[in-house]
C-alpha cells in the first residue's frame, strides 16, 4: 500500500530496518491529504451545487475544521465542469460599495459603471463570459462583512440562475442576512462538518500513511490535534520529519515523543492562528502554555476575569465541568507550540510572575496538580525542594509519566536523605519504560549504609522494588532468592508486633508472592494468596494479593472464579480509589481466563475498551493490549484476524519490549499464519520466537510454547503430539489444569484412549464452557457416542469457535459412520459443509468412510438430488418406475432420511 507521501518524501534508515520520512508540507501535499478525507461530504456539496432546487451550498463548522479544504476539494472535483469566482471581503469598518467585486469592477468601462443598474448588468455579463457556458460558482469564505451593493449583485446572480453560491462560515450568525434567509427557507443546501472523530482520524491516517497505524499513534495524534484536519496533517508531517514516526513492516509506530521540537510546520499553523488575536489574548495564551492546566479560581486570579472569558469566547481555552473545575488551552498543539517558542528565561519569568500572584503550595495539591507544579518547575528551569520532587516523582510514575518522574528525581542531590526514595522512583520509571536492567541498576547503586539506617518498612519496600525488576533480567530468579533471604534476616532484628514490621512483612509477602507467580509455582502460593486476600485491614495489600491470585486461579482450572475476582477488584478499586501495584497482573489473568474458557468475544470487548482508555493515559506499554487481543483471536482459531492485530503488537514491542513479550507475540504469529495456510510466514515467526528473550511470566512462556507446537503441528510435524502430551502431563502433576487440558486438547487430534482419558480428567478439574467441550469430546471418543460430540460442536458454535466446531463435527461424523447412525452423520456433515469455506486449514478430517451406496443407488440418488422425478429418472436410465422407487427406498434407509429434500444435505453425492 502506498502513502500520500510516496514520490515526495525521502526515506531515511533508522538502523533497525524501519524508516522515517523527512520533508516539508506544501500545497500539493495538503491537496493529496484532503483528497483522502470526507469524500462523502464533498460529494454531498457537489450534489447540492448541481441540484436545480438549490441556489448553492453552505458549509458550516468551527474554526480549523477544514471548511476551506473541503471547498477546495469541491472545486477540484468540478474543475472541468464549473468556473469558480472567489470573493474576498473587507475586514475593516469602512464600507466600500461593490468591495467584494473589486477585481471584476476594474474590468468595467466608465459607461458600465455609471449606475447601479448598469453595474449589475455588466457584472452579470462578465460572469457569464468567464463561465463560457459552464456552471458558475461564487465562493464566499468566512467573510467578516459583505457590503449591501455587493450582496445585491450576489443575490441577482443567484436568483437569475447566472451563478450558484458556495459559502463557508462558523455559524449562521456570521453570514449576511440574505444568505441566512436562504438557508432557513432551504434554498441553499446546508452541510455541517465537525472535527474528526477518533474513528475518522484512524481511517485517515491509515489511508495517508499507507499501512496499519497502531492505536497509541491514533490516540496521540487525535488528542494532540483535537480532530483538526490541518493540525493533524501538520503533526504527522512533524513526526515524520523529526524521525519519531516509523514504519515497521507496514505498521506505523511512535518512538520517544519527548524528542519532538515544535518549531517548524506546526508552529506556522499556531502562529497564523494567534496572529489575529490581541496582545492581551496572546499573553494569556503564553501563561496558559506554561501552566498547562489549573483550577478555575487560580486561572481567574492569574489571567484576570475579562481575559479568561475572552480566551473562552475565542475558543482558546476549555473549562472542565463538574468536580474541581480546571482550565486549560483548548488544543494541545497550541500549548506545545507556544511553550516551545518561550525560552527558559521567559518561562521562569512567567512562572515567577504567577507565583507572586497566587500561592502554589504543593502540600495542598492533588496528585494531578502536583504533576502540573512539577511540570511548571521543570519547564521553567526552577529547582524543586527534594521532598516535593519525590512526591511529584511518585505521582508521575503512578499516573504513567515515567519521564516526568525521572526529571523530578533529578532534583534530589546525591547523598541526600531521600536518595533511597529517589532510586525507587527512578527504578519504577525505568520499569514502565521496559528498561529492566536500568531499573535494577539504579537500586543496586544505593549506598548500603544509607539503606541500613532505614526502618523495617523502608528496607522492605526497597527490596520489593528490586525483586519486581529482577524478575525480568538474566539470572534474576537466583538473585531474588538471595534478596528475600537477606530481607527475612533483617526483619528478624525488628520487633515482630511493631506496626512498621507488620508493614514490612507485607512488602516481603508481596515480593515473594509475585516471584512465585512469575515462576509458575502456583501450588506453593495459592493457599497463602487466598488467605491474605480475604484478610482484614489494609485494603491495598489485600487487593494486591487478589491480583496475583487471579493469575493462579486462571491457570489452575478456576477460570470462572478468576474472572469474578478480577471484576470484584475493579469494583473495589473504583469505589475506594485504591492504587494497586499489581493491577496489570489481574488484567492479564482476566484476559487469559476469558480466552481459555472460550469467551473470546467478551475478551475482545474488554480489551477494545481498555485500549481506548489506556492510550489516553500513557504512551508506554504499547503493544501488550494488542498482543492480548491477538492471543484471544489465535486461541479462537481466527488466524487472519489474529495476524493483523499481532503484527501491530509486534511493531510496538520491537520498539519497547514490555514484559519481554516478543517471544509470545512471535509464537502467536507463527500459529496464526499456520492457521491461515501461510507456511512461509509461520516458519519465519517460529524461528524468531525460538530466539526471543525468555525472561518473562510463566504464563507467557507456557502460551508461547503451546502456540509454537500447534504451529508445527498444523504444518505437519508428527513429532509434536508426544511432546505436547509430555508437557501437559507435567502441568497436570503441578495442578496447572488449565494449560494441561488445553495441551491434551491440542495433542489429541488423533489421540489414544489413554490420552483422551487424561483430557477428560484434566478438563473436569476446570471451569467454563471450553472445559465442557473438552470433556464432551473425550467422552465421545471413550463411549463412541456421536451425539455427545455433536453437543460439543453446538457449544463451540455458540462460542463462535469454528476450528473447535469443525473438529467436534468431524469426530461426530466418524463415530456416526461406525455406529451406522445416519441422522447423526447427516447433522455432522451439514456442519462440516458449512465450515469448510470458513477455515483456511482444516484441523482434522473425517477418517471413517460413510455408508456405501451401490452404483445404481448412487446414480438414482444423484438424479433425485438434482430434482428429477421418478418417471424422468426411469426413462433416463432405462428402468421401470417401480425399480427407481425401490432403489430410493434403500438410499433413504442407508442415509437415515425420509424425503428427497434431505438429499441436499449430502454434498458428496
């Protein structure tokens, strides 16, 4: 797929196989961009201009929404059919008669200019002459004023049929009264356009860039542009020019936005926007660009009430309704650009001026306000008190802004008493950025003497952070055991019943629990987690234990309980406003529980909602949510659907490998491509998966291994089933009944009686619909009952699992043939015929031949299936009608049917 920049942009290698594009935005570029957007709206305006029932079209919409661009697209579409006359108004208070027609007036003779009547007739003749028989369209674009004489000429040209009108304005109040009257009387077609929605932004970016655009890019560009098409275009151009927007294997991803400079194309847009404003308004915008967002009461004090209301009237600020009413610039791109124009000295001066007007006391601020205070201070190059800096750093990390957290930590000098807290905040920031080695390193450089002087809780908190980072680095498991053992010894030096020691024990417990869950030692930790999550007091501790417990439940056959517990955690977090350390774990557990139990549709809805919220909060962690959705599709057997989502996830994870998820995404891609009969790509990603970083969650490793083995199996590797059975047996022995059951299910496409027994036993220890399907299939094999397999097929159909349904139907057909159960065979065959066209690769094929018909029975059955009557069949093959009737009776008996219509169900005839 090509992009709107192809042929104009130059590609620059970035060093990782991806490319960026560098170029300037010109008029031609803007036309190409606009050609991709709102073509239905362009067609609607063209239709209004061509409709004899209308005198033209009015295009209404707020500033910057793209009215002029839309009008240009209309002109381009009618270029060979119409002549356009662009009229320019007078923005002064002096009224000049015929002012908008001043260019045409210069072409009139002295005699033609003698009176109003002669001017009217002469201008009409000029317009007709220039039109040369084509449709003439007068274009009025957002005019401040049109004098009475000019309006009279326009109305004459319209009412006489000489010309049509295309007028653009923000709202009807900006238009001359005559035009407002025409709109109200439906003499002018009216089209209102609004800023792009998120969905329109996504579609436009995909067309313009010529590839898939990850959700984080869509969210960033949509939020920054506020749906303004001109700004959206400028932002894309800016990102491309500065090398932060990259194409990775057809997927567009963003690198570090903090490196973006806002001083080129986008600044031109903002400069043009503010050039029309007064000095007072511009000064207010500068202050708001420094402050970003602040309470309404403070904004009134800082800006002055009149300036504030003027800024709102001009559409430059927005005031949040409800709760703590806050004020901010209406469009992020203006804030970023104006802030970029200001020097550090200018920012410091503005900040100093503001701080003299109002008291900016960090101690009385909410976390959000504290972050704003920190951003102001950093922007202005001012120094924060270490205590305030640490509070801001913690809030930044908690709210998903690790870069601001690191900037705040820089205000804590080496050797300061808060050095340990600064190291912990840095570690968490690097963790969010998926720089796990750095996350470990900043903790380990802390002076042991400084750490030894801390209370029990502070020492345990430091150790807990270290364990959390060590989980993701080489040799981390061994080092964690040392950290936990040393912490246990230190805590024995403190009074056991002291409150600080109790809190320290909780840090130790969570560190140990997370370590065991990460390793997959579920049997060792399950009972303790359950007890701690049901305890009393310290809600955050109990909920963190519950988060880890959801993962344990999902893997040990308690999928339904895991989903219920996860929903309960969310409810309590929202009710009590609790911040959880392990909230991501319970989301992963819910996704896995839904997926493993066959509820991929519910999982899909959950993840799409979470993705929408997540990208608005932080650009970090990109790819993991798309990965989760791709995993759900892969388990569901939707290879093509999974592939597109997983490629998007892979592109982001190759930039920032959050939770070392690349091995899983590559494994899922291998299986997805195998399901889609794309063996070349399946083998490519299988090879990538096998060399990916292994330091990740046990559940990630388990799912990745399953996908790799299933990919190999779908590509014909007969050695895989034995390995899958061995893995499943080991999982079952450790109480991991969910992956054990799934493994047996994958291994037993052609399993032994013993393997089906293991499938049944492990599945009976699970919860959810998919466990029921597994049990039914195992019992169908064990008892030879096709009806049980058909029940499994029906359940799979209800869950929209086509591969599982096909497998169940194939088993039912084989068993029906063995028993001679024609009705069951017919029902199974009907399912298989429907599903054959929906699956690129069939998971299994029936192996037991159907009931054999004699050659004469087969001949007669085929003719009957084509709709021929008994007499016609008898005449055609040269036998009596009675003979035909007798053969059909035998056919019906063998196939288990009672009418000719049912022959349609047997496609093999």
